[in-house]
């Protein structure tokens, strides 16, 4: 008995398997686009909630305060090496 040749079911003039790749690509593009938009909005919202510290807005320290922590660090490092002063 000879085998019957059944044609592939056609959708829009193409076989059904040939539409899988474009549909998958379109779906991935939609998901990636929505993720990017969501990430950008979240980053903007988080950035607005945080205060930005610029050199002008940073608290000013006097030269004594700057020197005091340097002096303290030097004393600590010298005491660790044998305590020569």
C-alpha cells in the first residue's frame, strides 16, 4: 500500500514551524523593552530619594580636624611597630 503524501498545514502561506522564530523574537523584544523601561524608572525613583553630596554641600572641616586624624593614624601605626616616638 503506498504512503499518502499529506501536505504540511499552512498558515499564511508558510508552514507552521517557520513562524516560531519571528514570534519568539518579537516576544523577547517586548519583554526586554519592558524590563529596560522598568529598570530606568526604578533607578530614577531611587536617585530622587537619595541626597547627592557634592564638594560644595559636604561639611567643611578645619585644618586642625584634618591634621588630628592624620596624627592619630600615625600614632596608631607607630605603636603597632614597637612604639618608638
